C-alpha cells in the first residue's frame, strides 16, 4: 500500500524540511552530534581502566598517584594475614593491610623514580623474571586444540614412554678365576655360589627403574644390561673395581603411554615449548627494536 | 512520498482479507499522522532521539552502578544477595563459557585426563571454594608463571632420578610405588595386596608424602595437595591412575587472566563458578 503526496499538496516547511537548505538546522545537528560525541568520549575517559581520576573505581581499594590497588588483593591479604573472612575483619585490620599496601606502592613508585631498576640487582632480576612470566602467562591463556596436542604427542613419542624396569644380578669374578669359563658355566646352569661369584650388593633390592639401575651399575654395565633379555648372562665386563658378570632376571623395557593417559603431560610440555618459543621470539624482537652499540673490541 | 506497509498476520500469511485490509489502513493512517506530527513539530524527531539516547545512557549507567555494587561488595555476600547475584551470574556465565569451559567443560564437570577439577562438587583443591579464592585463582592462576599465583608445590615424579627439582626427595622403587598405590586404594576398600597396604605407612613417611599431604593424609588446600583418603580423584582413581601419578608426577595449570579479563569479569566469573558448587544448605 502506498501513500502518495499529490503534486498540489503543501510542501513541508521549516528548518526540518530536508528538501530545503537551512543553515540553522545544520548548526543544531552539528551541535547535537558534538554533544553526543563529547558525552561518549567523557564517559569513556572517566570510566576506562587506568584513566579514572574523579573517584576510586569500584574494583579498587585505593589509588596511589593514580595507580590502583585492587580491592581483591586487599581481601586476599586480609584473609591470609588474619585468617578471617573479609566480612569478619575489623576496620583496624582492614586499615592496617591497606596502609601496608599503600606504603608498598609508594616505595615501588619511589624506587622507579630513583632508577633502582638500573642499580639494584634484585630489582633487575625480578623485572626480568616478571617480564618473562608475563609472556608465559599470555601464552597460557589459550588452550591448544586437540589436533595441536596430538601432533605434538606424535612428534615426541619418546617422552611419553614409561620408565623401564629391571631385576638383575651383578657379580664380581674372584681374583684368579677364568672369567670366560665362569660365564660359560653360568650359562650352562651352574649356580653362582659354586663358581665363587659374589654379589656386588648394588642391585639386590629387587626390581628397580632404569635410572636407578644405571646409578647402581654404572653407565657402561647398564648400557650392556638394558639390551639383555630375561635370563641372559653377559660376557665378562671389565670395570675399575674388577671383572663383572651380570644376569638379567627380568627386563621390562619402556612402554609407550597412550595419548589419553599422557594428556596432561602432553599439554604441559606443549605449553612449556610454546612459552619458550614466545620468550625467544620476544628476545629477538627486543634486540631488533633496540639500539645496541657494542664496543669495537667486543664485536 | 511513498509509504508501504506490510503486515504479517499471526499465521504468517500476507494480508488478503477485507478485515485485514482495514487493519492495514489504520496502521497506515497512524503512520501518516506521525509523519504529519513530525512536520508540524520540527523538534519532535530531535526530542525522540534525545529520549532514546538518554534511555541508552541511563541503561549504561544503571548497569555500571549494578556492576560497581558487585565489585564493592564482600565477595562472599554476593550469592546471598538476590540483586547482586543476578548481576554477577549474568556477567559471569558468558565469561566462563568463553574462557573456562574449554578445560572445565560447559557444565563445570572438569576433565580427569587433564587434571581439571570438577567445579560442581564441594571438594576444593585450592582453598575452600570462597568467591575471593576463586577470583584469586582466575586472576593469578595456578603454576601460570605469575608470582602471585598458587605455585608452591607440584606432585613429585617418584619414578625419576630427581623426583622434584625444588625439594630433595628419594626416588622410589617399583615395589615402593606399588605399596603406596595399595595403601591409597585401601582407604576406599579397593586394595588387593594386604602386605603392601601394611608397608604403606612407612613408605609414605620415608618418601616424604606427608610433607604436602599431611600425616593424616588429609591434604593441604593452601598448596593444592588433595586429601588422599576420600574417593575424589583429580587424575582418576584406578590403580593404574594412582601409580602413574606417583611415578610421573603431576603439575596441572590454570591460566592467569589478570591481563585478559577486567576486574568486573573476574569477579563475575568467580561468583558464577562458586554458584556451581553446592552450598552448605544444598548439602543438608
């Protein structure tokens, strides 16, 4: 349905007739626009975080030279210091904690003014750690996708194997005995006692993890032992403390942990790697951005 | 000037009956009247615009004042106050869904494969589940590289040469790890090796477990050490799960959102998360 003005109808008049050019209307609209714009800008200016100066923002307990002290931090500190819920803390307790926080903030600001970040080694270390920590925090706020984690797991499968375990006998060959003959007789079924073999005592506690066996046997003997199958007797192994013979009782090699079981570890490793990459990227960016001049003899 | 009015009837069909045409005509007349009013009173549109803007501004100010009340309130009192609760939950739910649900699940039930706790029970790993503690975790995280976060302890990996880089602890043998596993299973009546259970307390003591979990195995919420005598398991409670936890260690993380979320969002989401857990009243 339509409504149509007949050609003879009276045309709208006044400043709001859009078919006429009216200077006053333009001025009114421009003024209205300016007022609205200023109102929005003012609202943003006086309410955006870090720009509020008129009063203490709702989330803050105080402003110290416009640096906010979070109300949540005050509550946490009161609870930690007095072991009472915030509601049950006395006004004096609240004041004490708040004054301590203000004092700390004042000293931090004064320290910055004095350039302590240039002079004090503890401040410098803390700043370095805090900056690195900040990068890490930012990296951790987004959870990686399952695809990313699965790809990581597949590329680093070795990390997600269980620790191997072994039960092993470790004997030393008596002085003067023929080590080769001893080994042959052991393999033929002779008992160690009849051959005069003495246990070193280092692996007598039963099954142990590979890392412990390596610690007990030493690197060279462990390297031989970890490749042995159950029941196998090694060749004589020369070591600084004499000739050793080892017999594998039970060798449980590392087993791959399924992705589902290693999920938490995969996530941690993935994030640790992401953090390391971001920190390295940040270092390169800072280096690239900085104006670094190195003495000619040190270049 | 042409004005075309299309009215869709309740049944979704376009107008075609005579009765409906008269209805359309009356709407058209009203529109014409409004247009005429605007022509005769040139300031009317500006006034209408001003009213709309005032309403919008008022709505913004009202919402801000409501949110400010949530921020200024004692965090633990918000859930009990109907007005504050409504504001905080309305603000907290979308924040939770956007930032937390990826790990904790849309329903807050957690994920045992990642050691993400169930937020809907009344068992709390860190602290006692107060709004301020939850807000603290959301802001500074757990092992999230923020020094104000909860970073004091990790579960050592006892099947490693150095179980914990921060504290000298003795590695355990497979048999000792089995003793500990059986000992922990015994508290829920699931142990299968009585001899191992008997050796458990001594192994527990020598391995240094008591340092975090306590002599009574009751845990320590100040460092996120869970109680070991109940049947609530962060990473699963089968014998294999427990053995793996003791052998490989655990160190779950919760990100620090201090720079990502505003204080209002942090407060709201903390209230929302607290609301997921049963209250003392619910438990009764």
